C-alpha cells in the first residue's frame, strides 16, 4: 500500500519531467588546479538554462549539449569557469582555488543565508552526510559529538524514549531547555509529552541537506523570545535541476543490549539473614548449590531487528524542480514487545512563476507508531524492575499458557493480599502505545524586486496528532489495578508560522556593503487534548473506554493556545570583507505573559574583523576576530497567569482550585544576556580550519514552574527565579590532514567546556531540588546557590576539620545527619570531545566518531536501589566481609585518632548506613566511546554503467560499538526523566535511575541510484 | 512596485492593532475562573474529610490506637519523620480546604451574600484548628498573600485568629437573608443548608479550641458556655460517603479498598492492612467480666480476624503481644501473626462507605465533662460522661441491653464522687476512635498515665529522641524548608528532633503532671 502511494507520487512527477533536445554528448573531467585531483560534486551547467549535471566521485561528467552553448563549471571554493562547446566531445576543466578562497554560505536565523567569512557570530554546520553516517533515526542522537557545545543525552535504549539537547548549558531550571527547532523556516515541535519520543525524531534524516546550529544568543537573536536556548535550523534537500536522479536504499540493523549494571549471584531472597520467600529483597542466605539462579538481565534483553527503506527522487526543468522522498522504518528493539513503525513522505517543489517570482512549497507526511514494553514513571526508573528482580525467579515466566498471570509469590491471609509477578508481565501485557500522524506544510513566495531588494512571505504549519495509551490489564498486581486500568490521551497540536521578510542588500559606497532585513512574524500554537482515565474493565479483554463503567471513568479536555507576534530588523555593514558590524532588534509580543510584560525587546550587536585582509598573502589564509552581545528571552508557559478551577471529582462535584497551576500576574519574560568572543582561522589553503569561541551568558528571571509553599494557597506556580550563569569555551578544528590522489583523510575535532553557576534565587531559597530528579532521599538532582547549576545535593559522611571521615565508636562511618543537603555532585561534564574522522580511499570511505567525556558526576541511583535490595554486585563482593574504615575516631579530649576497629559489612550497615549516604552513589565519570563506524563502498562507474545504474553503494555500520568507561553501572549516558522531566521540567541529565542502556547496533545497507 | 513599500507600514499598523486582541487568549477556555459558591462547597467539605484523615493517618499510631506490624516502619514505629518528603496534611489545609474556602468567601463577598460566606469562614477556622494542632506555629497573617517565605505566626496568634473567624462566620450567618443563594443538600453535604446547625457547629469548634487552652488560661467557663450553646442546636458533623461507592472518590480513606483517588493521595493511603490494635487500646476495650469480656464497641470498631481472637500488640514493636501464651515444651513457640488480631477494616469508621467524622456530639459531652470536672462540678461531669458513652454506643449500633450492661460494669464509674479524669479521657479516647483530636488530648496530658492508665513509651522509638514523646508533625519538607529556610531555622524546625518539641498549648499545659 505504502509503496503504491509512493509510486503514484513518483509517476506524477515523472509525467511532468521534460525532455532535452538531443544534441551531442560531451564528457570530461573537472580537476582542481591545486592537487590535480578530480572534483566530485562540481556543477556543470549550460549557461542561460537551468539544466546541468554534477560530476561523479572522480570528477567526471557527461552532458548533452548543443554546439555553441557555454558550459559553466563551478564548485564551492573554486573560481567558476566557462567553456564554450565546440566540436570536441571531451572538455576538461581545471578549477583554480578561489582567491577569496573560502567562501562558504551558511544558513543563519530565519533561514537567511550568509557568507561565513563575514559572519559576526558562531554558527556550526553539520552536513547531512555526516548526520547520516551516524545511522541514528532520531536526528538529535545523530548530532552527538558533531557540535562543540551541544550536550546531548538520550533517556535510554528503548526506541520511544526521548533525547535531550542542551546548547551552552541550561538557562531554565524547569521547563524545556532545548533549542528552538526550525525545519525549512518554520517552527516544528520537539515536544515529548507523556514521556514519549521527542517529536523531532519524526523527521527523516535522509532528507536533510544540512543543519545549522545557532548556539549563542547573538546568532539566534532574530528569534527573540525563543532564542534563549539557541536554535537548530534544519534545511532539507532541494530539487536539483536536470535529469531526474533517484536513489533507493535499504538498511537493516541488528540491535543488541549495551552495557548493563552487574548483579550479585550469591544471596537469595530475604531481609538480612535467612531465606524469606515473601521478601522482594535479595538479602537472604547464600544460594544453595542445588538452587537455580537465573541470569535475568541477559534473559530479559533481546536482539532487535530494524528495517529501513528510503527512496528519493529529484529533478527539474528550467522553471521548476522537485524533490521527493519516502521512508519506511520498522523494527523491534532490545526490549521485548517493543516495536516502531514509521512511514514518512516529503514532497518539495519550487517553481519560477514569473521572472522575479519564485514559489517554494513542501509537504511532509509522517506516521510514527511506537509500542514500548517498558513503561516508566515520570522520574524514569524504567528498568529497575528488571535489575532488582530476584534471580531465583525466571524473569521470562510471567503467565500460564492460558494467559493468566503467574504469581511467583502470593499471599492472602484474609486481611491482606500480596502478589508478585515478573516484570515481564508488564512488558508483555501492559505496553504503552504512542501513535502520531503529522503533516508539515510549508510555502514560500519570494519576489526579487531588483538586484538588491528581495521580499518573501512564508507560511507553514506543523500539525500532528498524538495518541498515547497505557493499559494495565486485569490480573496485574497492585491495589487499584487488579481489575485493570486505562489511561489514554489524544491530542492535536499545531504550530502555525507566518513570516514576512524584506531584504535590502547593496553597496552604498565603494567597498561598503549594507544589508538590511526587515520583517514580521506571527506564530500560533494550539494543543487540544483529551484524556481518559478509568479503572475496572467490564469484560476482561477489551481495552477501551467503552468497556469501563461510566462511574469509574474520568475524562478531561484541554485546550491550550499561544499567540506570538514579532517585528524585527537586522542591519549589517561590511567593509571590504574586512570589517563587519551587525545590529539586530526584535520585539516580541506573547500572549502567555501578563499584559504589562507582554512586549519583549531583544537586541544584538556584533562585529568582526578579518585581520588576514591586512596581509599581503591574504588569499592563502584567513583569520578573523569576532565579538557579539545579545539579549534574548523566553516567555512563560501557557495559562500561568491566571488561577483557574478544575473539576472536583468527589461527592457533590463542582469545582475547586486547580493544583497544577496557581496564577501569577507578576510574571515577566526570562532574559538571557550573552557575550561571545570568537576567532576563526583557515590555514594551509583551507586544509585546516580553526574556530574558537568563548561565551559568557547570564540568564535572569528564569521562569520556573514548581511546587511552592502551600501557605500561598497554591500547590504549583510559575514564577521568576533568580539568575544563573554559563561560561564556556568551544573549539572546533576541521582539517584535511592527508590528501593524495586516491586517499583523503578529513577530520573534525570538536571540544568544549561549560561552567555554570547559580547566582541568585528568589526569596530565601538556597537549594532547589528538581521534582523529577530525586528518586531517593540520599541524593537529589538540584541546584544550589553559588554552585554549578546541574548539581546533586544529598548526604555525606561527617568530616573533621582536616577532611578525614569521622568513624563512630562502633567502627562505622558517621553520616552527617545535620545537613542532608550538601552539594555532592556536578552533573555537567568537565570536558567533552567529539572526534569525527572520514577516510576516503578510491571507492571506499570509512567514517567514525569518537566521543570522549571527562569528569562530571553521575548519580547512580540504579545501584543505590539495587544495593538497598541486596542485589547489586557490590553486595555480593562485600557483604559480611570484615573491613576497617579509613577515617578517624573522635576521642573524649576532642582529638582524633585513626580508626583501627574492624567491623563486618553486614545488612544493617548496607541498608542503614551505606545506602542512605548519597556520596556513595555519586561517580565521576569519564568515557571514551565510538558513536559510530561506517564503512561504505561505491561500485566503480564501469560496473554501474554496465548495470545501467547511476550509483551503487554498500555500507556496513556499527552504532555505539565501543564504550570504555570507569562507571560502575550500565551505560553512563543517562537522563532519567528525559528532556521535559516528566512534564515537570528541569534537566535530569546525569541521573541514572533504572536506565535502559543504549543499544549497540550493527547495520548493513545498500543504496542504488538511478 | 513602489506602492508595495508604501503598503508595508499600513499593513503593519493593521496587523498590530488586530494583534493585541489575539494576544488576550491566556485564560483557559475549558476551565472556569470563578463559580457560584454552591459549586465550591462540596469540594471544601470533601477535602476537609481528607484533611482530617491526613492527620489521623499518622496520629492514630502516635495515639496508640494501632501499631504497624513492622517494628522498622520509620514514622509509625521509630517516630522518625526526617525522611518524609510530603505528609499531605499541610497541603490539605492550605490548598485543598483553605484556598477553596477563600475562593468561595471572595465570591460571596463580591455577590454580597452571607450564607456561603459564613460557612466558608467556619470551615476555614475548623481547618486551621486541625492544622495548627498538629503543626503548631504556622503562617496566618502572611498566608494567602503570594509570599514564598511568610512569617510563621505563633500558635497563640493562630488560635486568636481562628476564634475571630468563627465569630465572623456566625455573624455572617446571622446576616443571611432570603436574597442569599440557595444552599441545600446538593451543596451543603453536612447540614443541607440549615444555618442554625452551622452556628452550633461553629460553637462546637470553639469549644474544642477553648478546651485546648482552658487549663492554663483559666478558660473552663468559656468552654462550658460554648459547649452548652452548641449542644442546644448541635447535630453531628459527619461527612457521608455513598452506601455502595464505585470509585475511589466516593470511598472513605480508612476503607479496605485503600482508596487513592489521585496521585496526591499516595502519601496518605491507609496501612490498616499492615496494622493491628495496640495492647493499650485493647486494655481500654477489655471489661473482663462474665458475659462481658470486651466493650461491645470493639466488635463495631473492628471486624473479627481469621482466628476470631483479639490480641493487642505492643506499640512500635511489631507483632509482639504481652503475655503471649508460652507453649508447652517440646512444642516450638509460635509467634503471633496478623490472624491473631482483629481485622481493622470494615469497622464503623473503617469501611469504604463509613462516614468520616468532623465533630461528633459525644465529643461535646466529653468536653463538657472535662470542663465541669475541673470546675469541680462533678455532677455535671458525670452526667455528661454517661451521656457521651451512651451516645457513642448508640451510634455504633450497640444493642440497648448491651449498653445497659456495659454502663453497669466495673469499667464505668457509677457515681459522680468516684469519677476521675481518666474515666472521662479514656471514654473520650474510645469514642473518638482513630480521630486526630485524641492526639491533642494525649499531648495536652503529656501522655500522662493519670489520664491514660497503662500508657508507656514505645520500645522501638529511636534512641535518638532520648525518651521524648512525639509532639507534632513536620512542616512540608518539599516546600517550606526550601523556600523559607530562615523561618525554619528560627523556629528550630531544622533540627532532627523537631517533632519532639511541644506545640504552644502542650508546652503551657498544666495537665501534664
């Protein structure tokens, strides 16, 4: 069916494809004057028409052309060359390096394309090919390591879990810290409501031409009130003029479980001494040799298989071109009963309606259905049930043949009932389903008034619906779930964007170029949702609201709307490519702020100085200094200014105050001010590019939604909270260390550090814990005044003035119980490296990405939980061993002497001392990991010609194949509650709470071009 | 061409003017901002039952009604509140009851009507009293002002404000007239709109309040005056759940279904399935006479366990029963199990459909008895004492013949002259089974055996408390300690043994020795 639709669309385009008059065929090779190597991908066009071809990997081309016509050879970084077609059938072109050298156009805010040389702020670009080499279906994951300053963490190895991207540190304590997501000029949703996958993952990485990352406030300043967390500007592929080219590829992935936490296999169920069948803890006696022990972690995780088919076609004629693509992705996962099913189709076209009027339009349809076996709470904890399940039970035994639940332990004394079942029951019987259908449409009308005035109007809409359901079937243990429970949400979401832009660009006097952009935009968001919660299915196996007694059903409807308007201007002066100065201003009006705070102004000032222009040999290198300042903002969540009433479900009904939000009419926009200084070099004929940036960013009046003191009469409220700072340094080195005729090695090294500090809290707050980042009281994800923002507070052992741990008279370390909110960890890495390499040898290419992280703490709450339950490996290693704690004992005279008392590390110690001391579970983590290795081979032209194919490629790839780390748990890339932290917001990066490890996967792919 | 440029500013002006209207969309169109007071009262009344329960859920253990089967349970056995994240009670007062009362009062003030306004003030006062008796000092003057670090008023100030609220409430009710909106059984689930009963209830709250301080403020006359005024028109204030509830919102929180209507109830679900009666409670319920082994109310307050035996466990020690039968050797000792105890569910107050008491009429009689006793009016005290017992037994459905037999038993004083304070307090203890008010009485009397014969310090209460008795509930750990650290420090609430510091009326009480 899907294929039929695909073919239908394809043939529609084929029908309008035109034919070119048959004349002669000219072939030839385009080489570089520099190294005499072929230039692949160079454009060969017939002057005055829009038809043309591209050179292949060897730089060869073939084109049909009439005698007397002129061929235009061009490629980025080279001087364009023209050759008139005579009688020769072979026309080679040797392209000289562009004297300016280094022209590179990057996409900046609002889709404005700018010359990177005169850019006054930092923009990092990821090419679509580099993204695709990562073989990640979630675009955010594909960016890992490719951007200096982007901290990307996924919430785990289940396909429906979201990933979080944070640029240059967090700016908000709650809510979304993620950058604005723009696809082809319009805002798209990256939400992950109900803990589902972040919705940017809907988009097909195969369609992406490039991604521009606007990390700093100055770069994103034209987005004004949306710019506090930066912006990710995604540009999809465009239609290419000329003969239709199409490509079909198939990839197959095998997913295996990555690094998992280790368990002890010595002690059976119990609570401290003998065997106790009723206990879920593994603190019993030692297993007898005749007792079976199941390796439940291995038994639980499966091998997943994913199939991915991509098709795209592009082509065009003089006045229009098109691009279309289709993707079908279906697969299982390392988690049983987990499945993804995704289909997407993108159609883009562009037409020259009149001499100066161009129309661009696109439509993207996506269907993304995900079924997940593991369902977690809003604080994460997905895999805890698996890691803590006693090893004397077989995790795969969960039901009888007739489907009835198999309780491993059941007790009903009349006054109470206890039932225990394998977590596999929940996985197999109570999965959660998320279904999304999405349509993104986008149209742009561009009018070129004259050679220096351009006007454009863009209108687009991202519309999707999301259905989420979580059924708990009857028979599932739990007091109110015995008869089953249903939770469903259905929502329609839309973002509508209208943008008007006018661009004026001309030399006002010689050598002084002025660019002015004036524009206005409107953005409307609407979410209409329905939710259904009910208990007790009438008929046991129909899981629908129809099958729940009406009296047990609670339904709710939500309608959230937001309107924003903005006008903005951007004025830039360039003097001789040497000095540039830019100033932007934008004023936003947002409906979510109180009337008197509704208007928000975001200015930016930036300048650059290309000092290499001062030198004689300025054409062979490039050096630039830049500086910028910007103030940008963030508005409030929807409906945070008024207190509304919510239905009271108890007897008598009516209404009561809504606990989820208490109105705050004093809200103001959050502002972020950022200074940035940068330097850029291009050396050795552009073989080495260096880009470095230092930033200092301060966020004021953070908008926080949190539980507030109850004497206010509110439970949760949105308020402005203090001030925090991020400072950091980013360095990006891109180079081509080796380049010979057959062999090229290109590499990019991204490195960054970020240091944050909480500068101010409102009122008297000193420590601010994140609701969804505190699985246990021993340690909590929190921010503390004057400390790095993504902190961990908790308990530590008592230290004496010299810093030695104080040991009690009983020989055990003494917990500092007077202060249970000490700053005991900083979740931000100290230093990050992403090292991207690409080797090309003849028709082979090999690319891989090393990702290094140094420092930064992980809160290993998984181990804490497992130790409390007696199942962690350390319990097996240390339980009941004699041990002398390193520390000092307080004497009666106030002095300290070294502890010499030997004690037993018994149950009581582990549970009452070790497991309640947060510092025992804070680990400073380093890692070296290979995110991907991809080996590709393109069949040489002589074979493809024989096959009558344009291209044939084969690819072998591995994702996350290597992980070297000092972390004691599973995979240390953790983010327990995901980017929206269970809806409560705040980052839980670095909190490992029953995390599902990232999968290690291997893929094989074949791609054929026609 | 040039016209287009002329159009731009015009276009912008048109857009901007129409824009400001489109920006006024930040009020949820699916939820009301205010409603008529009759639509707010049911939530206030239902939430008040939850509020009372949220105290009783914990105080029942501190009052020796019940004890956990686990001698390691942190709050119930060890009296350790230091790891509690949320307790519920703080929120149930300030938000679920209090803020809704204020919302209803505000609306009634805007409408210029008095009936709901008066009831709102009385309910707010009752909620404040319930809260401060567990928490002690708390924000009153700076509460509901949007201040994140309000000043905590002393309990003395809070008490004065509660008394004022009650008087204001009564005054409002006196001003009510025919133009007020209808208040009937659909909104007023307690008194079906009978304002005189609400006034009597306000007097009952006042009597309860005055009793707490009467011993050191020489206030027994005022107590007697309030209690007599109240009794002249009082009708039981109980929140009724449907006979056959179908969802958790319709179930009593003490019920066997362990109702948890929403996530915010998680911290206060009952644990009666893991709890048993204490030996102290059983000693009060044991008559030990031929044909009258137990107080007949025992079979109404609890249901028989599997073995139909009625043991009582030592508070805090788990399933430890004093004088547990020693088996004849060589039989192995069999420790007590849950089945040896009464089932705490499905008693009069502990079924899914049980009513939840605000204030019962018998409490007023015991208040009267106690006040009269200290005024040396033993005759009045004795009459009220007997009246209270009788009323309670009738409420629980004890047969008249059994009531007569019990009243004639050795458990009951037969004349005014022999009446002791412990007689009144023990009977009040039984009558207020599982109610948080009992914990107030215990603390007023400093857990004194003169008032509560046989009371003892629980063996498993952590040695860290150095033998101190539990005196209060902690403030909300998740908000007050974060937003208001200086006030917490000033009060001393940051100390690990904060809950062992007596509240004002317990500190001042002269009844402790």
